[in-house]
C-alpha cells in the first residue's frame, strides 16, 4: 500500500472518529441538560465531586459555558483557585 494511501486512510478514520466524538458530546450535553432539569432540589456536591469537576473542566475552561449545567463556570474556576491555594499551603497530600 503506498504511503499517501495509508495517510489518506488514516485521515479518513480520524475525521470519522472526530465527527463521532462531536455527535456523542452533543448527545451527552443534551442528555445532561434534560436530566438536570428533572432534579427539583439544588444538588449538593462533595469535595471529591468538586475535585473531579475541576480536574475535567479546567482543560476545557473555554467551553465550560456550553457544557456545564450543575454549577456555573465561575464556580468551577473559583474551586480551582481555592484548591490551588490549599495545595500551596498544605501540599499535594491534601488533595
């Protein structure tokens, strides 16, 4: 198989994977919004929940306003600042 044929095939697979990822993300965002709308009360998050949201949210902080439904993006960024400050004071063993 010629090299450019392999590159073309790789590019096509990458496009399909990317397109499927976008479709999956759109579905999950919609599903999350629907489920969130069904909850009557305010959701209480544990520190572990907050750390998980920060860990996964910070890499996409420029997109948070599009995907977050549990808390506001500003809240997540504040948690991140608080956790970073605590790590500077207490060290990584704290988190």
